[in-house]
C-alpha cells in the first residue's frame, strides 16, 4: 500500500517545488533597492595663520592637517621667523591660530626687564599658547613639573583653544582652573 502512494507524493512534491521556483522567478521584486553612498568627507578646518609668514590670514585645510601645513598654506616663513616655540607636528583643530614669532620678538622677550627680573605687567594674563616654563611656573599653584605638563600638552595637541582646555592637562582639576582663570589667556 505504501508503494502506491510514493509516486503520488513524489509528483506532489516536485509540483510544489516547480511552482515555488516559477513564482520566485516571475514575481516582481519588493522594496526599494539599497543605494550605498560614499562616506561624508570631513569639513575643512579654518585656521588663522599670523606672525612671521608671507601671507597671514585665514586658510581652509583638510582635517588632520599639521601646523607645518598651515604655515605652507600662508606662503611659508619670512626671513627672521623663529620656529623654536612652535611644534610643527601638532595636529590642528577647527578655529586654531598658528602664530609664528619673529626672532626679533623672541630676543626682545628674553632681554626685556620684565622677563629677566621675573616681573609681570599687573593685570596682564599669561598666554597659555606662548608662555615658557618659567612664565607658567610663576603662576600660583603651578610648579616646574606642572609647567612642563602644560607645555608637553601644548606641543602634542596644539594650541589651547580656550582656558578651559587646561582641564585636559594631567594634574589640573576644576579647583586649580578656577584659581588660574583670571591669570591666563589664549591668544
């Protein structure tokens, strides 16, 4: 009895299989095709280059650009430019300013009575982006090691965009930032 139903089931199974294949082939595709878009390109950085460069101004650079590339965009250095206080390998962020000092300004700073005597102009905040370790060390609560940390952070991450960026320096917390806020600036 069983052998009589085997051809019937085999025919039914092959008919269902054939019908399913035909339905898949002849049916209309459903849904919309997926279109893959290229990843968005990062917005260009707007960088202000000032000081001892051929063409100071605001330049658009690709994300991930270095200080060296910003100086090149500004036409390169003029004669008498001093790169001693600039980290050419620092990565730039949107809105950064790259200030290239001249040798004359650097010498004047070193030989001025204010610098040699360790006196500061009353009310003049210390610029975090250009201050030497000695200038930072004179700030209350900043010793030689913390001054070195600030300079190391500035050299590896670029200039400070805001005074609040001091919180990113190891060893500086909210209380220390509050005591320094009126004594420092970023220019």
